[in-house]
C-alpha cells in the first residue's frame, strides 16, 4: 500500500534521525509501516512517529538499524521483506 502524501511530506521534511532514515528508505521502496512494525516489534503508531523524526528508543534501536541495512541493499519491497523475515525469524 503506497504511503500517503502527508506521510511522504513528513518523511522528506523531518529532521535527520535514525527513524527518518528508515522512513526515507521505506518510502523509496514502498516498504509498508505494517512490515516495519512487525520486523521491529513496534506499533504502527510508533513507526509513524519515527518516520516523522521521533527518537528511536533504546530497545528498538538494534532492530531498526538491522532493518535499515536490509532496506539499503534491497532492490524491491518484496526482496526487503524476504530478507527481514530471515533476519528477524518472521513468517512471510
């Protein structure tokens, strides 16, 4: 599901942060908030806060960093999801 215009705007205008980096990569691949939430074990609202520049708190940070690495190397959202499922031991 594509990101809303409002979300894309907030990601583009948000302060440079770990969450904003995640957002830029996710929007670029159209990697859904639902998948980010599942991979990082966060709520969708928490993910939206990150995408808008909110701080990624300590417990989530390692998973967010791992997911960023996956998104940086993936060519498609599906490829990224398959890699995330392997990395985080999730069912596709």
